[in-house]
C-alpha cells in the first residue's frame, strides 16, 4: 500500500514538472512571421532597336514549265515503232526519236512529186527554147513593128515557170509529210503520258503523247497592293529565293517582268520569274513552293525573331518597369529566321534617339499584360 502511494506521488510530481516546463517555454518562445514570397518569372528577351530594316516578301506559287505540249500526229497511218523514250516518266532530249508511222505511202508520194518536178522542168526547157527561136525568127524577118508576147511564146514560157514552181512546192510538201512519219521530241523535257501503241492506226491530228519541258521553268506570283508597295525598287532582274513548304532552300529565280496590270480575277499584281538552271537547283515543274521576293528598306521597323510572334499575331515585350506589355504586330518582311514588323507607337521618342525594346523571344500563353517579370537576355540574337 505504501509503494502505491509512493508511485502515485512520484507521478503527480513528474506531471507538474512537465506542465511547468511547457508553460515556461511558451512564454519564452518568439513567433516569427515570414512575409509571403512573391514569384517573379524569368522572361527570355532580346533587345531590338527601331531603325531602317529590309527583308523579303513571302508568297506562294506553282512552278510551271515554259513549254508544255501535246504532240499530235501530222500524218495518218499505222504506228510501226514506239521508242522506250516515249513511255511516261522518261526524260528526253530535243530531237530524240519517239514514234514512227508507216511511211510507204509517203515514199510513193515523194517519188511522184519528184517525177512531176522533172516533167515541169522539161516543159519549161521546151518553152524556153521555143521563145528563143521565136525571138530569133522575128529578128531575122526584119519586121519594123515590135512583136507581140504571143508571137514570142512569152505566155507559154511564164505558164511553164509557174507550173514548175507549183510542182516544187508539192515536192516540198511531200518531203515534209514523209519527215512527219517520224515524231521526235520538240524540246528537252519529260514524257507525262503516251496515248498510242505499236500497230495502232492514227489519224492526222490525233494525240500521240504529252511532254513538259524541264529546262526552262517559270513562276507566276500574285501580290496584293501592300506587298507590291513593299517590293524593292528596281526589282527587275533581281534574285528571289525559292524554298519548299518545309522552308528548305531549293533554288533561285530571276524576276523578269510583270506589274503592268492587275489580274481580272484576283485584282492583284502579277510578277513573272524564271528559275535559274543551276546544278544545285532542285525545283521541279508542278511543285508548289514559297518565293522570297526582295523588299525595300523601311524606317521605323523592328527586326525580331519569328518565334516572338504568337499565333494571335501579338508581340510581347518588357517595359522599363519590368512589366509585360504587348502590341499587335504588322509584319512587313521575312528575313531568314527573323521578321520585320512596324515599330509600335507605345511610348514617346526621347531626344529623337532610336527606341529600344526588350522583345520576349518565346512568349507563353499564360502571359498577362502588366505582370511583373525579370528580363533575362536570350542566348543569342
């Protein structure tokens, strides 16, 4: 019984000591209230000056061959030969033999024409001899009056000359028709379609095959009025870059002519370019490409990375108070991975010095105008 009382007393003493210690520690504790941290996001920026800038006008067009022809038969007959170069997809050179038509009837026509020419030449020689004899007889007779043309055989001689000319023309036609039995490539290019086979009878004027030229390629581009006004001065014979739809450069073209009229359908200016035929050119007829036309230099513009332009056409920048601002971009030119935009009228010019902008290189959809940020220079300009 005594031991229980002793343990009870000891437990009470320990409990009192613990309560006393807690009270003392609470009195001495100093509660420190920390101010809430404010997160300031980093924004990668590039400093850009408002100045005179130039670039290129981007437009899209289709590459067309200068020569595009459906070869038709000039004579009728049986097809006796079709060269492998006449198959679709074959590259041909000017003068390559493609198709042959049976020429036996045209050989006969040629021989008959040659015989007719020979007969006309004999007739002309005979009439010339008669005219010479008549002239000599009239002179020997001592007639004082001038002879008539009929007496000197002049009408018959003139008729014989004209008959010879007609037969010579028929001979030329016979030679040409014989030559037309062999169809050759009229220019270098690619056969896109073959319409005849060996043993087939073709008529005069029937389609034989289609060829598109691959040496002289042309591009016709359409420009709106604003684009036309941005085009470089003295644009004729200047070089335009050609890129594929992935932005890879595949060739160059020379601006040759255009601008003198508006397309009646689109009401746009038209420019015509010739593709430079170089070993490195990879431009093909029928390709849909992007053309970079040279533009003029324009004052009060900014040259910024293309990544700075959002899908909504906005450009974000950091002002002097380290706050986000934005403006609607008026894109004037493209220059490689950069674009040239009109300088926005967002603040007064000081001492007529160029205005400087800290352009956000990779704007985020979460940006809000007026938010405080910390500008961080981008890795490179």
